């Protein structure tokens, strides 16, 4: 998994089931560590998410306050919609 994520240019990996329901997230430490742990063992369960109808202004404020660079977007049922980067959100708001 580390090689696939690295080759794609990412430093995080969202773990989903066959129905695209978010199960967890593999962060930098899990992806750069030398452990032979399985994805299930290494992932952080229940990552924080936002809904698609949250305003960009609210998302960027939340990300800045929490010193985060990305927001995981899911439906109410937990289905993965996407990952929003703070720099993309700020650019869309004319701040970047």
C-alpha cells in the first residue's frame, strides 16, 4: 500500500469498504513507518468528515482553526465523496 500511495503523490490514504463507506485513514506516520502491520491495524478509525453541503467558507475556517490541510468529504451515510485541500478551497474563494 505504501508504494501505491507514494507513487500517486499522496501522503495519506483513505480506507473504504466495497460500498465506498469510509472506514479509516492512513496518515503519514502509518505510510512512512517500517511496520509490517496490515492496513486495518495501521489505520486511524473514524476520521473526521464534512458533508458536501458545508460552505467553503466554513470548511476553510475549520481547517485553519484546526491547523489541517485537508477535509474528508462524505455523505451522511459515510460514503466517500472526496478530499478537499485547504489550498484549493482558498483559491476558489479568491484567497490563494
